[in-house]
C-alpha cells in the first residue's frame, strides 16, 4: 500500500518521519526539539500534514511538534479499506510507540475528525498522553445528532473537480476563497483518498464520540467554533457536562476551520494547555 498523494515539496525546516506498522506506513512532518514535549496534530477528514504547517510554525522550538498524514492522506499508505476509528487508533498507537523513548507523554491536538480520533485513542490509552486539545469535533453518533453540516456528496463533488484540476468548477463551490486559498484546498483534496473520505464520513455519522469523551481520564481542552454549526450551544454544554476534565472554550468570529481562521489564537490556547498539562519526568518540572 503506497500513498497516492500529490504532495508539494515541504519547507526545509520540516523533517519527515516514517513509521511502519503491521500493514501500514505512516508519514509525519516533524519540527523542533526531538527531546522536547511531543505535540501531535491530527488533521480532519479532507486535510493532511501540510494543512497544519502554520500551526507547527507557531509552536515553540523546544517542542517536538508533529503533524500526521492520517491513513489515506498525504504520504501515508492508502489502503483500499479500513478507515474507521479502530484503524486510526491503531495507527496512532504505532506513532506513539515510535516516540516511546521521549519521557514526556504527548499532547494530541485533533481537528474535526482528528479530534474524534484523539478522544477514541485517549478513551483506551489515557495513561499514554498528557492531554487532548479537541478542535471543533463533529458531535454526530449513535443516539446523537444524525446529520452533519456538509453532505458527503459535496465533499465528493469538490474532490472530483480538484482531481481533474477543473479549477473553474472547484471555485464555484468556494467563491469567497482567494486564489492561494483555493489552490491550498484543492491540494488537500488531491491528497485524500476517495475511499478514505467515504468511510470516514460514515464513521463521523455512525461511530460513538460522546462515550469516548466520557471515558477519558486525562485533561481536555475543547475549542468550539462560533460559526459553522458543528457544535450547537446545547451540544457544547452537554460535552462539558460529560467529563469534569474537559474545559470548553467558544472561539468567537470563526468557522469550523478554527486553526486557519484564527491561527495565533489557536496556538495560544494550545501552548497554554501544553504548559499546564504536559507530564514531564519527576525533577524536570
């Protein structure tokens, strides 16, 4: 299984880390001090490691900041099937195994689908992480909201236009985007497997989320967008009530892509959380 992505060359100040599992190879962008606090970014359903480069840039140089190409994205393997939470959690366990020599437990920063992966991982392996930053995760799941704000057909139509390099059609979906932002979004779609998109979308709708949040025993920070309808006010209150370890912040003036709409504010929240909760070895606090 090999990546099918069409990645552009990464900037020189990022390193490439490859982790081989049983039947998967995972790629991460890496920056900073490899002995520093590991902060692992988990992008959303149609994003990949390059999508969060701005966030990596905003992290302190003494962190070991990493961004994962989740399977079916970027330079990681693109298997024909296997895009559910259990698959993603297993991959993340491989990544943490590769970082096991670092005495500091990592902080997971997940956006959207990546936040759901982080919660599912920590529900099983809270002792392996210092904490979670959950950025605007979809709240769909069994017995919860059934409809996601964006239809699967919209994602597939946009991906088809991007794959064909039909930028006129692609622009019709995103008329307010600048040329640079439009090309960046098209690049993200080109670096996402269609099967990964389809299966992951079904996962967003059908797999549990709230019960994972309830089971986590490490600190959590929830960043919820003011706009975009991903987390409504009643759902925001419900998530905060699920687990006393979760602190919720409503980020004003932004949509679902919080880290792109307000990168500096997002970075500030992350750095403050890491500073408070990263578990260093005894004697190094």
